[in-house]
């Protein structure tokens, strides 16, 4: 079982050598990412006119598992809505959190607002963790 679930912001930090990338790199090998979050990373890659092959290569070299967004994860994601609504979390945010809760794994994100959630979530903020 893996110990890391990546939010799109965490994988993008690695891809773009952003602050916090070193924190993510330490747990990157064998990490998980929801297909919803992977789609976000792919969209940003395309938007920034970066070759998608670089994303594919990173995912392959680090053996990152893209976890399908199935019925169980879809229901768990929806169930998080009441708790996350006050913080404006997106579907992708909730999909990431649901995967982390499902796998009892630490979720890596750059989104500092997640620390305000009252969930039994193992959270690793990769930057601005005040």
C-alpha cells in the first residue's frame, strides 16, 4: 500500500520545479493520483504548451498509479461536499481527498485551506504551511 496521494498541485510542483517540489519528490515513487487530478495536470500541461510526453515520462519513471474514478470514489467524493463547501473545494480537490481517505494515505497538496478541514485526513502541505 502506498503512503502518498498526489493532488494536481503536488505533481505540477514537481513538473515545473515549483516551491515544495522537493517535498513531493521524496514520496513520489509509487504514489497515487486520482484520474480526475491527473486530468487536471494533463490540462495544465497542454495549456502551458509543454509536451505531454514529459508528464507521461514522469508518471512512468516514478511508477505513479493513476487511480480510476469509479463509483465508490465518486460517491465518497460527493459525500465530502458538506464538509468542504465552506472552503470552496472543487470536484478534483474532493476526489483527491476521497482517495487519500480510502487508501489511508498522506495527501500532498499546495492548497493550504485543506488544513482547515475537520476530516481524519493525513495531510502534507508542500508550501506556505503557516
